């Protein structure tokens, strides 16, 4: 910036603030407050050579898009840069003693470069284009935070370290969840909280039922909500009584769901044990027959060798032609008798074809073994089906409890009803 331009801005500044231009050019230590309202400043000039002890700087309605010229102003405590079309927060790293910072009514999109301002107590960023609360974790002494009329959609855990906040204005944003507001419960010193300040538009969450009740219950330390006095002890007792009734109702619903689920699981288990006992009895009966046949084979027949098996096969082939007609007749009779039992094998359905005695025993033994294996598979199927049913019951129970918890946490603004999509 040219010397003549700096001199012109400095002269205009002195006229508007009643300061001596001569003293300021030499470095006026008594100049502690400067205001720039009524003249156009294209950009900020370095002020520390002219006003080394400056404590308050107020710039409003100027075309200042960048913060500059504040280097060396270590005594600066109050800074206003408002309605100046400012887009980025920067140039404040030397203002380590800054206590109040007002940057409202600009074009700021992101909160950043404030980590050096550890003594900051007041921060106004309302009426900007900010979409997220961030960059203030180092401001542990922050007491007043105004971020109204921005584009913030959630609070989250962004204020975890800012436990000293007493006044928080979040009006005119896009907060939709009551549950999200409970993230402020750790702000024990919070006394003034606004979500629908009359100066700004309201948040969508403000239109939900039980809005005030939910906030006053989870943030009992608040004295003023949306500029209304809520410090009355009677009001707090009413809020606690209302929430207590809702807790009782949803606890009863949860216990009813658990009791019904437990009863159903017991009934399913009993039915499964009943069916399994029936199947086990069948297997024991068949196993008993199998043991008898096995003992009879061992007592009356020598061990079967491979040569015997070959001879049996040859004799079977010779006899098969003469017995084929009787076999077919026997098969047709068996099919007619068991026509109604095709889906479930009959434990006594053992072929009685006129075959050699030893071969008939082996044939019967094989059929009984197959039948036992078939019933064992049925038991395994029963166990799998039982586990599937139990899992379905438990899952349904958990889902219903989860739905009731959502209803409670949202203050009844979300409700679930039983039914099918086709019912709509």
C-alpha cells in the first residue's frame, strides 16, 4: 500500500475518532480505542506503529475481505469486524490477549485459525455461511458463543473442551435432532441457550413435540431458554415428573416385551423336547431291533468272506429269474400298503422277499440302519429349526425394545406401529 494511501486512511481515522494526526503519526500511546463506521476502507493498515497500546478496534460496514495489519497489537482485547464481506479468519496470531471477537454478518464458511486465542471469552460468528462447529477446542475460557443464522446441521461432540460456556445461541440453523442437543449436557455452566431466538429463524427441532421438556430435563442448569425465564423450581419439578411418567411407561413396555419373549422361548423349547423325545424313542426301538439282528447273525452265521459274497451273488443271480414274479407282486403290495406314507418311512416296512436266510438278515439290517440314519437326520433338522426360531424370537424382541428406546429418546416424535407395508 502506498504511503499516501496509508496517510489518507490514517487522517480519516483520526478525524472520526477525535485523535491528533500528529501524535498518531509519532505513535500515540494514549490511543486505545478506534472505530471505523462512516468511511470506506479498502483494506486495513498496520496499526501497531501508530497505536501500540490499542485495546479496542471496531470495523463495521467496510469492504475488508482479509484481516491484516494487526501484527504487534498484543494489548488488543476487543475486536469487531462486522458486515465487511470477510471470507476467511486469519491474521489474529499476534492478538494473544484478545478476549472478545465479533465477526458476525460476513461471508465466513469455516471456523479456523483461532487456536492461539486462548484467552478468548466471547465469540460471535452469527450470520455467516458456517456448516460445522470446529476449530475452537483450544478456547477453554470461552463463555459466550453466538453462531446463530448459519448452516449447522449437528452439534456432536465439538464442544467437549469448552466447558466454561454460559451463553450459547444456536438459533437459525438446521438442528433436527433432540438427541443431538443432549451432547450439551456436559456444559454445567450453561445458563442461556437459544434455538429460536426471535431475531433469527428457528431450528427444525423446535417444531417437535416435547421440545422444551426434553431440553429442560437434559439441561437442568439452564436459566433462560429462547430468551424465556425457565429458572422456576416448580417448572423443573413438572418437567421431571413428566419424564418420570414416560420412563415408567416405556420400562413397562420393555418388560412386557421381554416377558412375552421369554414365555414364547419356553413354549418353543418344550415343543422341541417333546418332538425330540418322540424321535429318540423311534431310534431306540429301531436300534433294539438292529441289535437283535446283529446278534442273530453273529450266533448263527460264520464271518462272511469275499468268496462267500461272490457265491451268494452267483446264487442270487440264478434264483432271481425264478423269483422275479413273486418279487414284483410283493413290491406292488408294499407300494399299495404304504401309498399314504410316502413322506414318512414306516419303521416296520422291511422287505419280506423270499431270499436266502442270511441274505434276508443282511438286507433287513441295512434297511434298519438306513432308517436310523434317516431319523437322526430328522433330529438334526429339528435342532436347526429350533435354533432358527429362537434366534428369530430374540431378534424380534431386541428390535421392539430398540424401537421403544427410539420413541423415548425422541420425546415421542418418532412412533412405530405393527403392520405390513400393504396396510398403508
